[in-house]
C-alpha cells in the first residue's frame, strides 16, 4: 500500500515541469523585447538576482521546514508573524491570483484564434447572437467551470496536464531558439537588431526611455518570475518533500532565468525593433504573434530560400503551431492556479473563520465547496465585464491595475517574515537550509525588500508622470482595499468565535 502511495507522489522532475508550466512563458521574453529591446536583459538579470533567486531559496526553506503543512504561505506566515497578519497576507495573495485567473481566462483565446485562423480573429467571434466580448465571456465561464470540476478531483487529476503543459513550454522555447539559430546561421551571424553597448542599455521604445519608466519595467521583470510560492500547497503531494521541493525549485530557477535571457536575445535575430515592431498596429496583445510570424518568414526566406509568398505561409504556420503550444501552456497554468492558491488558503487559515462547507474536504482531499465559491466569484467578474458595456470594460482595466500592486504585497509579507522564521523556527538539519549566516540572511532580506519597494514606487509614479491619475490611484488602492477587507473579515470572524 505504501508503494502505491509513493508512486502517486510528484517526483523532482515532475515538480520542475509543474513549476515551469505555472511560471515560465516565452511570451514574457517577447514582451520584454518589445518594451525595452536588449536592454530588458539587464532588468531580467536584476529581477533574477535581487528577487527570484533569493525568494525561491527562501520559499524552498519554508517548504522544506513546513513539509507537512497543507496551508502553503498561510502556514509559513502563521508560524512567524501570527494568525492575523498571516490571514491578511494570504487573503491579499489569493485576491491577486483570482484577478490573474480572470485575466488568463479572457486572454487565452487569442492563441487559439491564431492557431485556427493564422491571426487574432476573436474580435469577430459570435455565439448565440452575442457580440465578441460577450462570446469570450461565455467561453471563459464554461472553461472556469470545467477547470474547477477537474481541480475538485485532486492534484492527481491535474498533474498530468501540468506535466504536459511544462513539456510543451520547453518545446515552445526549443522551437523559438532553434529556428532563431537557423536564421542566424543563414544570415552569417548577423542579428537583425544589432548587438552593441547602446542597444544593451537603451530601449528603442520611446515609452521606456525615461529613468522612471525604465525603473517601472523592473516590476515586469519581477513578475515574470512570480508564482513560486503557489507550490507551497503541494508539498504534501511530493515524494520526499525535504529534498524534492528545494531541488526542484533550484533547477527550475536556473532553467527559467536562462530561458528568459535566451528568449530576449533570440528575438533580435529575426526582428529589427524599428522595422518590425515600431508600428502603431503592434501592441502588447499581439506582439508575440508578430514576432513569431516574422521569425517564420525570415526562416522560410533566408534559410529555406522560399519565395515571398511561400515565406509568408511559413510565417503563418510557425505562428499557428506556437500559438497552439501557447494555448496549452495557458491551460496548464490556469488549471494549477485554480487549484493551488485557494486550497492552501482554505486549508491553512483557521477553520472556525469559515462556514463548515467551505473547509469540508471531498474524497479527493480537496475543499471542493471553496473551489466552487471561487469559481462563482470569477464567473461573476467575467460576466460583469463581458456584458456590462464600456463601463464594465473600464472596471476590468481598474481590476488589472489593482492586480499589479496586489500581487507584490504578499511577497513583502513573506520576505519580511523570513528573518523571524529563521529566528523563531527550529529547522530540521536534514531539511534544506541555504541561509545559514544571520548577517547574510538579513542583508539579502533588506535588498529584496528594497527591490520590491522600488518596483512598487515606480509602478505608481509612472502613470502620474503620464498624468493618468486614475490608474495611479487604483494601482495603489488595490492592496490597501484587500488588506482592509481581510482585516475586517478576520476581526469579525474572531469576534464571532469569542462570542460562542
């Protein structure tokens, strides 16, 4: 029986693939190249050194020490800064991921449309006489309901798709890098976007040339790496978590960092920024497909020596295939994020704060009722945005702005709590311990906090510099709002418990 159980546990490489499918996306490299060209490499390196690597090692220590805790970051924070702040930090973290899920479920249809038609046709999709926005909303609601049903059947049901999604993400990277190298060979080592010192430190994009806008890009670099803490909820599903969890975190950290930097560099092999991206019809929504189509055209023309028409067809098929892999990666990320954050939050937070149905586990050891409540909230947001007209679209923009900052706040909680964790918690010497020196721990913590603080400050300042007061307000208001809601909910719950 024990052997059967161990076979169901997630291995090191399985966990690496889940991490990869949840966090990594070659589209982040392509977006970075569009925003800042080669100069984005500096910021991605800074994001990895100042945020991703130190926090990943912190999370590895948290996960290794609390290997039997089902509550993810709530369990980590409760042991160090107390129940109230653990609840507030975890609630804010969950709110950020819920909004992220809304964004994912509305954006995942673009790569599917490109796969089918060779271009983004979602603007012309119509079901049951509905306009395109409402149609996307209906499809999103159907998907979140299906994914919730799948997630309610436990980690085993979604692990397989997460594995496939992780492999697809690697295949996506290999195709992009492979075709780029072949184009580079055909061009005798000549990059379309020249590699020189000027391009390495200066963005070709006019929107990212001021000091404030350049520093604000750090938030993009940081959150290209965001999501490692969501793995805290599945430590109980991993084989030998003391070794597996930190080992997988370190492997995934190295692979993703190198992958992002390679991806940015490879964009410049086939695309010249001013020639191919400096048009008004290129934006953050379609830049990935523009780059992939251009790569396919360059590959067909320069490497295969096809004529112009044939090269254009080649470009469309490259875009179609990589859009399909992108859609599968979206799906894998979406499924895992539907399951992991809500599971860890509900199972970790005090059960007396919730109605019994919210904490009840089904036969798959999943809080299914909580999953369906989350599904209902997401469906209501999607429906409101999709059927509410222009005012609803403005509301969605506000939600997105709120999410930028809301996602940052929980990292501040986790990083600030880490020195307290090292001081208060006796770590098992057989577990993973990287931060062994107190001074090194404190210095690393301060540097990481300052990095997050700078990203937050400059993200708020940037819209003010553009005289966009509304965006600046909602960007800052987001975490404040969710912290207040969490504080009131927790205070009310504790008061109710004390009166019983």
